């Protein structure tokens, strides 16, 4: 997991299987930023995502601002995008 920060957006590059085993690393990655930070999560190198991964995304949303959180998912593979659509994550996050 790597991050790239420009003046307005923090991009977090995720890799491999996004599941419970990534929870501590993932939390450390976004917790370093203050509420109100704009995040992009790059899923281009994510092979799979399970229910614990979905849960970690919901926890992130709550911790970085709840309803005011500004989190976009970018570069999603078709199966990952489909999972976000059927789980109604498109209502909580931006899918680009």
C-alpha cells in the first residue's frame, strides 16, 4: 500500500487481496490525515475484495468525516466495480 499526496488529494494505491489481513496497514495509511482530507483509493492492482474489505472502507468513511467524507474509488476492475454497485457503495463513495 502506497500513498501519493498532492496539494488537494491523497491517493492510496491498494494491491492484491483487500481483506482483513490489510486492516492495520490500511488504517495507518489514512489515519495520518486530518478530517476533511479528500481521498482517492486506487483499486487498479486489487485482485479481490471480500466483506471485511467492504467493512474497512465503511470504517474509513466514518473516521474521516462520515457523511461529509470525500472518498473516490478509481481504476476499479469490472468485477470490483460490480461489487461496489450491488452493495450500494455508489451511494456512499464516488466511483470513477
